[in-house]
C-alpha cells in the first residue's frame, strides 16, 4: 500500500517580501501549492505521469550519481519513469515548502524498496514561471 509519509514537521515558509501579499501573489502561491501537491502524489505513487506535463521545456535533472544534466521534458520523463519502475515507493511527503515570487521550492524524503532492501532518498523540486504558469525547472533525487 502506497501512503503519504507523515512528516514530523511540515514547514511552509511564506515569502517575506511583503507583510500583506497581494491577491495576485496569493493566487500564484496557490497555483504553486497545487502543483507541489500533484508532484507529491505522483512521487508517492511512483507515477511521473501525475506531473510530467508541468516539466519546463528543458530542466535540470539529477538522479543519484547516474543521471545529471539539462534534459528535455520528454527525456526527464523517461529518466524518472525508469527510476520509479525500479523501486516500489512506500512513502513520500514534502517536509519543507518555500514560497518565493520567482522560484518556490519543496524538499522531502522518499522511502522505497529496491531489490528487497528498504532505502530512502532526498527529493528537491524547484519551480519557475514560464508563460504565466509554474513549471518544474529543477528536479533532484539524491
């Protein structure tokens, strides 16, 4: 059974630019939060299809020591699909989400079973605005 891991402490750090965010900033933050939630559910279920439509045209991707570089959205989807196909995810939840006007990011620990062994890795996701939409511009698993 796949589950979202209960985080001991989930930290959401708002942007500190203004004491009172504008309606536009609140809307952008909600859009980023919605995307982070889709990514979180996709990682927890081992399904890149849940969020691959949000990849930027090219993104920085790092998967352990095997893959590292700038990839097209299709290449990133293939690499991450292969990564998740070799693992049975047992849990994932972002433990820290930082909202900034330019580049919100989230990080959390993924737990999985690989070749019969329980393992874990850290996940880092960075978003960027492209054509007024949040896109995944960096995705690291280490």
